[in-house]
C-alpha cells in the first residue's frame, strides 16, 4: 500500500500561492480588454495633464511678458515730452493690455490689466473711456482695498472731466460723482490706510471748490495734517562726515514735502489766505 504523502504547512502555502497565481492569470485573461482600455485611458489622461501644465506655464509666461512690456511703455510715455512719441507709447501699451483682457479672460491679472487701461485712457484725457475701464475693474475685484483704489481712480476721472467742461451749473454733476466715489473709497477702508486718506483729501479738495463747504474742507485738511503727520526730518549734525551727507539730508527733507499731511497743510494755508 502506497504511503500517503504528508501535508505540511509549507506545502499548503505553495499550493495556495500557485492557486492564487492561476486565478489571477485567469482573471487577467478574461478581463484583458477592459484592462487594456483602462491603461490606455490612464496614459492618455497623463499626457493631457502634462500638455495642460505646459500650456498653463506658457500662458502665464505670455501674460507676464505682455504686462511687463505694457508697464514699461506706460512709464516711458509718462516721462516723454514729445506728444507724438507719447501717444505711440500709450497705444503700444494699450494694445498689449487689450490682448490680456480680450484673450486671457480667465487670468487673475485681467482686473489689473483693465485698471492700467483705465490709467492710459485717463492720461490721454479720454475720461469717459477711463471711467468705463474703472467700472469694469470694480466689477471684477472683491477685495475692499482694490475696490477703494477703483473708486479713487473714478473720483479723479470725474473730477478732471469737470474741468474740461464749460463748468456750467449742470456740469457740477461730475463733481458730485467724484465726491461719491471718494466717499465709497473711504467707507471701504479704515483709518490709517493710505487709500482712506487719499479719499479724504479728495473730498476736502472738492469741498474746497465750493464756497459754502470750505469750512468742511478746512476741517478735513486739519484732520489729515494731524493724523498723517511725520516726525521732523533729522539733519546731519556734521556735514563733514561724508561727501554725500548734504545730498542725503536734502532727500530726507524732500520726503516730507510729498506726504499727504504736507499736501493738506499747503492747501489749508492757501484756503485760509483766500479768506
């Protein structure tokens, strides 16, 4: 009688692995078509993601290049004295920005490009066109400070538009629009921010133009002086400490001439002298 082979744990384990392998091969054979489709789909998805990433990177690079070029041309235009050259630079900058606003509409830089287009129209004295760009900018942004910047720009636009009119009583509507935008900018920000005091100075400037509201203008000027006042510039005690000491002192003094407090002080003194 033949001896029955003894089943050990090692033998059982080998049989289990062998059985699992045969079952896996059988399952792969039966499902090879859907598996092949799945592999191809994964490869296709991977390729699409890579292409998309490259396109996004290329798109961002193109937008940044356009924006940088437009800003450079805008800056050059502002310091160019020749009218024809300045207009050409403004036009070139606007064309670049238009590509961003018209083609790359989903870019986060579109609102800023729109704002810059408003600035170009403003410097060209095209105030209606500038106002349209600033209104579009306001509809595209949600941050309170960004919205305040938009309202300040609109305030400047309507204020300047008034001075290009015959300044009849009905033309004062532009001053009222400007005033409302300065108020909107002030309400969007808090005391202490630059936008808040620029809006406050805009309001004071408009009150200054109206004889019956000049007392309000003076109050606002005094408030800006008080709240935005800087420490007095410290001059060098020894002029011989270096060849550039005097120049640095002059720069330090100049920094104080172009502050909101200094602007408010000069306007208040002019207003008081007028009285």
